[in-house]
């Protein structure tokens, strides 16, 4: 008999590709060429020079971006300076609302950003989707909180001013969040320069933040290589530089800013030790090593690139590591089944190869898995060096690739000495089951972050930064906020204007703020899916922009996919008890929905007016919707069956039964009324539904779920999935656990649904000719009740 463990060991891994369609559509929408994002909009570079952005997994060109020159940097700094007065004098609460809106926007566009990051950088979609993008949102949420508290928690301090930020290519979007979230929370404005290899997600985020209401000039993005970064560092109207990158470039920036009065924070390179003592759980250690050095292809400043193992367990550990390395999968980053993606660029790949060759030449033993990397793209296999001398080049120089060097020690003192035998001091990881040993060793290691029995853990609440040649300053947590603040009495210092004599406000009281032209942003309204009685984010998540009359942006909804439909169908099946509820009870709930909707009639009319631009029609639609709910509440206990006259001694009972789970693709016109006109008869007769609201105007339906939540509708009876109507309707039609599909749209979509329904021969009701949904003859009645039920005939003979 085959066991589960045998199946697990012999399973073959197949590809699980993530679609790049929407990311490429976003690039194409911009003509595959990007200007700069300055003053709240796109501008063309003044010099006209463009350079290619390459997908490292395929070597194909993704886009072309602008090489910003002196005039561009001047324009970006001027836009930031112009916005500074208004932004810095906004209340902390107002800035918190803006950062909250950006966090929401990141979550809505999470899958777009994750895919774009993988295309641009080469890292695994699992890392971008599950780690990077959630942390990006977390940083904006966390720093929205600091913006709210800044006046009470940092009394006597204000923003530094215009901040120039330069970020690397290994975590392109996460580094953006690390930098701009605390800067904006503190009241600064920003000019950001992303790495030339990976500028796309920074540009995308700037656009998303603008659409989320971030005022013009608060965040500006200039692209380019080191020349652009040099212009930003040297600019006389920049008050602070925040840089993450190599130690060599950090030195140049330190020299360039010396004596200028610019505030400076530097997060630089590392050669982080990974200490393993003889009592450590080696299986956990192996997985820790995988996360420490092969995460993001080793392109991590705090990567645990030096494995320091107690000599008593070193050989066993290396054996386990080699076995684990054989199982690692290197391949296309958008394949969810791979562990390692591509190296970011040929120059970085060549650096890795050169340093590995140096390690071999200096006498270390190199080991790599038996399998080969993909021939196309910039890939490098996980690599392990043993017999490494502490002074060897590969033990001292940051390789910034998937290369681990292993050394041994005998005593804790020797372990600490080896750990500190480097000019860097960014991070370290200590593995032991002895808590006393761990707490004794950790403080002795010269590093800004020490992880115990874990590695590469990050959070917005915890500061990150290094010692010695790994830089200074912190990012994240309260300590990270201090990097973007200065005493209010120090305003103007370093600009030749002398020191302001304005006294700092007393502790616990905020200085009065002048009025600002930036209006208080509305609290972001995130329209989610409604599945199983709960508001849930879409699986992807992608977001769809919803526009109203005149093209005005009204909001965004989730762009549902096959997984969302699956979840909704499961929720609908879980609510099967609705069919056994009495008609009277179902009618009472429909009345209750109408009652709660009536209280908010003006509000819903306003939503519909914003969509259509017609106030009279909007109110009429709400009124007809209320009437329609009453109609089906009335029918709920009145749509009876029949007794047939058949030529036997007995009766035949024709019973109306609910079909089961019904998928509803609602009409585009009359977004509230059309939705209710399908949902109400379906649930009145005992069905549960998965409804796709109007694709163009879904907000009326998504707002309706707040009414459903307040109306005792059992969880799972009504489920709402927003997105592409035809694509989602096809998924419903193909789903084996969906019993019927109603489709109101175009002829092509109707044909698609009818064709796809053949799998389990489900009932379909597909129309493409327009109805007047306000007309009671066309929009309600027995036709809908017949479609919502199926007839069961029960023959009952009687008599002697």
C-alpha cells in the first residue's frame, strides 16, 4: 500500500504560472515609455534620454524610462518645496488619512504591484505577493498611526523639509514604503529616485497614491542611474538624504553632504553571520538558512551569508544543507512553484561569478546542486562554500548573491569573535535551544538587528539599520520617525539663515497649526467582495477603477477571479439550510432589507446619481427597488405548487423547489434595481446566490452589502463578487457545484455562458436584449419565479 509520505516524496512539481496580463497592460497603457512623476502628474524628461528596463528572467525589454537630468531634478525639488508648506502644516490626522488611503490603495492593487515587481526585479512571485506587498501596506498603515500621534509623541519637533531618497533594486517597492511612509507621516515632502534596474513599481505606486488623493508635489519620482542620484544628493534645496545601497556609494554620499547641513541616514551593506550552536534544532536551522541566504536570490543586505557552525555539528548540518539545496527550484519568477528567481542584471551576475571564482582560487571548497539553471535569463544556482578561512575574500566581501560561506567554531567566545570579524554590522542570527546562551551572545554581536532562532523578520513597528560600515540611522518604528524630524527651534539651521528663536511647545501640547489649502481627505471606502456574510478582499487582489458621470473617479472595487468564485460557491452551499426556511421567514427578511434600504434611500440615490448624473432617475430607481423587494417578500410564501389531474386513482403533487446555488450576472443598466431584480426572486424561493453586479457601475450593489449585513440575511445566502462580468460568468457556468446561471448582458457573453454550462448541464437563463427594469411587467413577476424554481412531481396513489 502506498503511504502519504511516499506520495509526498515522489510528487512531481508542475508549473503554476501567475498571469502577467494586467502588469503588461499597465505598462502598455503608458506607451511602454515613462516620463517622471512630478507635481502630481507625468512629465517628459527635459533631456529626452531614455534607457531600457529589462526583465531579468527573460532578458526581454519591459519598458523605457527617463534618465532625469539637472532640470528634471530641479523641477522635482521645486514641486516638493512648493507642496511642503501646505503638507507640513496639515494636521497629523489629515496626513494620517492620506497615508491610510495609500495603504488601502496598495491592498487594492496588490497583485498588480506583486507581478510588476517580479517582472522588474526577477524575484519569486511568492515573495512579492506574500511578503513584500503586504509589508508595503503595513508600513503605510503603521505610519498613518505615527502621523496621527506625531504632535503628541514628538513635541517640539517638526519635519526636516524636502527629503531626497535613493533606494536599491533588491526590494524596490518595500524600500519605497520604508522611506516615504515615515517621511510623509512626519510632514516632509519627497523626491524619490528608484534604482535604474527596477523603477517600475515606484512609478506605479506614485500614480496609485495620486489617485488615492495624495496632494500634488508631496511625492515626486525621478528615474535614472547614479548620475541622477548624484544630482539629488548635491541639490542645495534638499534638506535630507536617505540612502539604501552599497557601502562604497554611502561613503561618496557622506563626503558629498559633509558640511552642507543636510540630515543623512544610510542603510548600507552587510556580511551577516548565522551562528549555529551544537544544541540547535538542525532541521529548523536548514530552513532558516534557506530564508537567510537563498531568499531573494541572496540579494539581501542582511542576508545570513556567513554560516558559523559549532564544529560538533558542522558536518551533519552541511549534509542536511546539501540535501535541501538539491530540492530548491530555480526558474521563472512568476511560477508560484519555484524558490529562487533571477539575478537582477548581468553586471550583478558577473560580480557573483567573479567572487565565486575568487573563492575557489583561494582554496575554499565549492558545492552546487546537480541540476542546471534555466539557460535563458540571469540565473545563478544556490552555492555553498566550506573550508573557508575567516580572512578569505568571500568571507569578508559582500557577494550579494545566493552564495553561503561556512566556517566552524568551538566556543561561544570564538563564535562572537568570528561574527564580529567584518567591517559590517547590519544583522545576525543566533540558533540555540539555550535561552541563556542566546541572550548572552546576542548583545556581544556588533549588529543593529539580531534574530534568535529566526531570520529575515521585518515589521514597520521595529527599527532596522546597522552599525559600523553598514551605515547609521534606523527605518521603521519610533526610532525611524526621528530620522525625519528636527527640533522646531532648529528650522533654517544650515541654510545660512541662523537659528530660529521660536520656542518649542511645552510637552504634551501641540503648537497651533496655520490653515492649509490641502483639504482633509475622505476616509477611504474600500469596496470588497461579500462572501459568506463577510466583507473579504479579492484573492488576487487586483482593483478596478469605477468612474461616474463625466468620467469622475468614484472608487475602486476588487477584480474577482476563479478563486473568489470558488469561495463564494462554497459559502452558498454552506447556506443550504436557507431552502428549508419557511416562506414566511424568507419574506420577513426581504421586508427587513427593504426597511433598512428605505432609511438610506437618499444615500443610495446619491450613489446612483454619481454614476449616472441623473438625480430624478436615481431616486426613482431606489423607489422601484424598494417596491421590488416588497413584491418578492409577498411572493415568498405564496408561490405555490399544484395538484395535477392524472388518470389514476390518486393525486400528483407538483412542488416548487429551489434550484440550489444560482449564479447571477446582473445587467449593466440600473445597477441597484437590476441587481435586486435578480437576487430577490432567487432568494425568495430558497436559493442561495453568487451575484456579479454591473461591471461598469458596481458601487450601488457593493454598498448594498452593508444593508444585507444589518438585515439578518444568513451568512452565504447572498455573495457578491465584483469584476469582469463575462469572465466571471464563464467561471460560474463551468463550475460543477453551481446549479444554474442567469446572464443579462451581450450576445457573445450569453453564448459563452450557454456553451460553458454543458459541463454539468446546469440550467441557464441568458438574455442580451434590453429590458426596462423599472417596468413591473418586464422586471419582475412569475417569469423570474419560474426561473428560480424547479418542479418536482410526486405521485400519490390512494384508494382500495
